[in-house]
C-alpha cells in the first residue's frame, strides 16, 4: 500500500478482532512514525502503549472510574468548541447519525448509544491502546506536530495491514488515565488510539465520513 492509498483508505475503525499485535509490530510502527515533521526538531510527543495485562488493567481501572463518577472528570481541553456553528456542526451531526444508522441504533435509544460510546474505553476490542501526551510548556505549534506524529502512526499501521481509531473520547477520563500511566504534573494527556486488526464483517467499519471538495477549503492566489 502506498501513502496515497493509505491516506484515502484510513478510517476510524470501531470494531476490532482479538488477533494479537506483537510488541515488535508496535516498535516497527513507532520507528517509522518518529520521522514525522517536527518544527525545530523538538519531537514533543510522548507515547504510552498498553497491551496484554496492562491494557486489561487500564480498562478495569477506567470502568471503575465510570461507575464511581459517571459524569466524568473535568476535562482540561475541549474536544469541540462549546458553541460549534455550521458548517462544522452539521458535519459532526452527519457522521454521528450515519454511524448509528450502521449500528442500527435509533436516536431515541439513548442507552444503546451510550453503550456504544462506552466501547471507546475498551478500545473497541482492539488488543493495543496508545496514549499521547505532551509537556505543558508546549503551545499550539507543538500540538500540531503531535497530530502529525499520530497521523504517521495511523498511516504506517495501515500499510502494515493494521487499523486504528484516534479517540478523543478519553478526554473526560484523562485524570484517571494519567494516574494509571504515572504521568508527572508537567505532562498533559491528549487522547488515545485503538490499534489492531479490523473486524471487516462489522457494519460500523463501513463508515467512511465525507470530505468537502478542494475548492471549498482552498484559496489559490496566482497574481
């Protein structure tokens, strides 16, 4: 698979097989992704991998946190602006409704929708979870570099036949996860990523979010 095919075929996979992924496979992917762009060569990213018993312990820890505090912890970052306007609000609504249609969960079935959301905290069944953090001294530029690093991981995984799902759903549980990972006060957790082999029989994995055409987001200045 070339890079163009990887970019065009990558999706947020939300159903994984329990097929194991080896530590060597993870190291190979990270060895590729470390060449992602980095302004000033700061390489500000930190990665925390949970797999095997470590993954299972994290899942149980977060489940306990959800039981004790179902409303979640006060997030440090906003996943979306509080008053998201159109066209961005419409795009978010569209992809969400399309996903629930594939899952055959109607809007009025709130418990089923919540249960699917909670699958995030099991990495949608993926055997590997990755968490990304960044030192608190860094600003928007370094956060952008972290995003490019994460994209590089997703594309490298795609070339190797693996699937991923970037998960900002961990933001309301960042304190619990940070404590589990042993992050210092100077380190801020951003999000997680599920990684494994896609369950190609799952209807939800047919979801491919739409993209606006080039001319809607590009300005060409030629004179």
